[in-house]
């Protein structure tokens, strides 16, 4: 099992905002993401607030689609590894033909899904190049390291109490952030449980085919949950962006 398990990449995991997170109130809203790429894309003093918000939206989406594409590609690789294991099993092995048919479908589905996510990522990167007036080459140079690290967007602060909102509309935005924080925390907790399960199975280093298969399937579950973490992270970042815009785009308006 070491030959295939050793090549496994970790599913993308992000930490929820720290309960003690404090963002200096003098910072512009995009600096609360603590993302040097986003700060460079927007610049120190953008003249067009709508363009700055659209830039943040495109960059958040690009990161999420990239992580989902990467995990889907890895899911396809895992299915192909499982496919080889089943093919090497004796012809009389139970449900061998059915399992091979199912695995072929999974490989095909993963390849199609990965391409769809890559296409959506590229659409957002093209949008970013237009919004930031950068060439595709310059943008690739800027974002490449962060994408390769499977970084996910994360706003570094706690949501303010809904009761602090000046009106019902903003209160609704705060409640939306709180709900997405809850979902992101649950997604991350589930991913950590699956990561522990995978590491435990992998550490056993059993050479039994069924045990090796169990490791692969555990790894695939972790990758699938990693996609949920990415989606929840993106939804939370978008909710923060909407709240910040409702508050006039200054962190000081949130009492930070």
C-alpha cells in the first residue's frame, strides 16, 4: 500500500476564524482577508468600489474552483488505482466485473467534473485579468503560488452580533455570515475526522488487498469532504464580502 498511499496529497483544510481574531479598524475591507494576492489585485486605493468587490468575488471563486478541481483530479487518480487493484484480482473474485464497470464510470465522471471546475476557474481568472487590467501571463505569475498551495479564502474576524446592525438588511447579512461560519466549522470538523480515519488506516500498512482498498476508499471520502470544505469556505467569504459592502466597505463599521 505504501506505493499508492505515499503519493496521496492532503485534502484541503482551512481553519475557522480564531475566536480572538482582531483586524485593525484602519484597514480597508479587502485587507481583512489577509491575502497578499487580493491586496495586489485591488491596490491600495481603488477608485471604483464596485470593481474592487467584483475582483474579490472573482478571486474567491477562482480559489474554490481550483481546489475542487485539484481534489477531483485526485479522486480520479484514486479510482484508477482501485481499478488496477480490482483488475489484478482473480477473475473469479466476487463482483469483479461489476466493480470494474462502476470504477470506469467513476473515472470518467471525475475527469469530466475536474475539467468543468478547471473551466470555471479559468473563467474567473480571465475575469480577474480584465478587472485588474493585467495580462494573462502577469496574472498567472501573481496567483500561481497561492493556487498551487490549495489556499482557500478566509476572512480573519468574528461576525459582529446581529443586534449591532443599524437596520434589518444589515442584520440579515450578519445572520448569513454566522450561518455560513457554522457550516464551514462543521465541514472542517467532518474533514478532520475523515483525515484521522485515513491516517489510522494508512498507518496500519497492511498488505491485504481488502485493507489497501479500505485505505483508498477512506482517502476518497476525505477528498470529497475537502470539496465541501472548499465550498463552505467560499460561501463564507462571499457572505463576509456582502456584509462588508452593506457596512460601507470599512472594517471600522463593524466595530473592529
